[in-house]
């Protein structure tokens, strides 16, 4: 797979923390999440900001999901918005992605791992920016934006030709 193109606009400052050795199987994971954030930030014209992305495993995500959402199971992505400003930068929050759940979804649905990782990263970022999908109108808006961002990266539209499965696990 060739590297993702870099957008022309400045992306938010991103800290990527790899907390599980499982991610070693995906050497382009960090580049993928950075490209996804840059594309999303360009598309929705965010202000200067910073966020963290944690690439971890099901066990860690399960613990976070239990603690913050009261759901005792792992999920693919969790988003934790932060509202504040530090040295002129907006603190957007944290995105946490579980390797095993992501890989299982790719295997079950015949998805490319890095494409799905990019989609989950975009999805998590949109939650940090205040988008949600709790009602159909919000979900349609968010999914359309996700599609637009993915296409801007020359990646497949994640919603094209699929029955809508809106079971994302972010907080």
C-alpha cells in the first residue's frame, strides 16, 4: 500500500501513543491516523489544536468502556472530548482504538485494515469536534462527512453499499 497524500492545510498537533505490541504488525498505523486527522481537520476547517490518539488493545478499551460508559466489553473506538485552550491551542481530546476489535471487523467484513483504521480515526475525530449519531439526522450528517473525508484521502467510502451499522463505541 502506498503512503497517503499529505493535505495542504496544517493539521492539529497529534500525539500518537502505541500501548500494545499488537500494533507492530501495522507499521503504517501511525502514518494512517495522522493522515486521517489531517484530512478531517482540513475538511471541517478546525482551529489550531492538539489531540492524542492511543493505539491499544481490547483489554484496555474494555476497561475504559466499562469505566466511562458502563459497558463491559471492548469496542473499536472511543472518543473523549476535552474543552480547553493551552498556549493558544485548543485541546480537542483523546481517541482510543482497539487493535483486536478493528482486526476482527476487517476480517469479518473483508475490509482493508488501514482503510478501516482511517475511518475509525475520522469517526473519533468528528466526535471530538462535537458531531454525534444518536439520532438519524445526526447520523446521516456525520456519515456523509466521513464519506467526504475518506474520499478526499482517495480511500473508499465506508458507507457505500453497506447497510448502516451505527454501533460505534465512542464515549
